[in-house]
C-alpha cells in the first residue's frame, strides 16, 4: 500500500520588506564603494513633507509680496490724499489771508467812517452851543455883571447886526422895559440865549435860526445890546462862553 502525502503550501503571512540601495563608487586608486540603503515609502513621505514645506514657503512668500504690494498701493493713495489735502490747505490759507485783508480794509473803513461820523456829530452838536459873538463888526463892552443873572452890555456901530450865536428856534419875542425888545432863542440842548435891543426885530416866533442869523440891525438909536446865556434855567457868564476875536 502506497502512502501518498499531499502538501499544500500557504503563502507567508509576513510582508516582504523592500529595501533599495544606492551604490556610490569612486574612480580613485582605492576603488572604494559605498552603499546607501533607503526605504521608498520613507523617501516618498519625506518628499511629500518637503513639497508641503516648500509649497507653504512659496505661499507665504507670495502672500507677503501681495501684502507688500497692497501696502505700497495704500501708501501711494495716502500720499495722493495728503498731497490733495496740502493743496486744499494752501488754497484755504490763501483764501483766509485774502478774507483777513478784506476784514482789515472793512475794519479800517468802519473805523474811518465812525471817526467821521463822530466828528460830524460833534460838529453838528457844536452848532447848537452858543459860543459865537452876538454882533458883527467891532463892539465895546460897556458892562459885565456878576449878579444873580449875569449879562454883558455891548455897544456897536451903525450898520452892524445883532446875530444868533448858535442854531436853534426862536422861542419868544417880547417887549423889554429897558432895551425895547427881547428875543429868546432855544438851542434845543438846555441852552437859551437872550438878545435885548431897541431896533426892529428881523425874525418871528417859531423861526429856525443858525449861527449868524440876523436878529436886529444896529442903527443910530439902538447901538446897545444886552446879551445873556442860560443852561437848564441857570444863567451863565457870557464872557466864559463867547469867542471874542481882536
């Protein structure tokens, strides 16, 4: 009886480990040979890692370049804005200086106008202050009284005239026991002047007069004039008010 054996071979459960070798030879006299072993899987992994690292570096470098480019563009835009603002500022400075010049001119004009108006008001106000001489021509002072109602008595020559000493309104014309007639002029500022003379009155009650308006004409029978000034009802010394020339 013949025994038969059947043998079945199973594949090995262990994976074969593949190792590649790189042989480096030298052509010098020693003829040395070097062998470097490497695992293809490890090499693949290292290659992938290096690729990722290099790709990442390239990406970072590209991103940095993009950022730098954007920053340069931003700087250019800001420089352009600054230049525009500087131009606007310069224009505004010129405009402000021009306006300041106009303001100075207007201020000087207003000041000049104010001074002119003040001078005009002063001049106009002065027209109502009785400080002129009440006679034309030359005259002699006969009496200057320091009594309760101070007055002066003047004597002039034939042909002279008795005149108002400031602007005002004829308040009253009446008879005077000693000098014949009296003319009262109200100067509308507290001042009143009184003119006593025997001549014919040349104005009427209510007339407006100015300095130099004729009130009487001096003749051979009325050479004397009695003149008085009052302020707010109190008589003043006419010698302290009138302007005497010569």
